[in-house]
C-alpha cells in the first residue's frame, strides 16, 4: 500500500530504549512524504512492516523531530 503519516507532536516521545532519551513535545505539525509500505500478516497479527521510499524507515520518521540515527 502507499500512504503517509501526518500529525502534531503534542506529547513527549520516550526513545530511551534506543538511546535517544526523551524528545520533548514541540507542538510542530509534521507531514511525512508518501511511501510504499509492505505489511506481513500471520494469522490475525501484523508481524512486519517495511517502508520504502524517501520517507521510509525509522531514520526518516524521526528526522523531523530532530532525532538523528544511528545513535553513537
């Protein structure tokens, strides 16, 4: 499928689990570029999601929030 995410960064985003700490809410409206997404379903659960294109992947998703991956 193809699609995009958009929204307003209203709440703190806790990325401590990946070493990025807590990203404070900015109030910034963000519209990510359209991407192609492949979703794998097993039984009644989504087990994998892969995004392709300029806005695909976690790095592209977090960049507008000021988070740069990979983290050192």
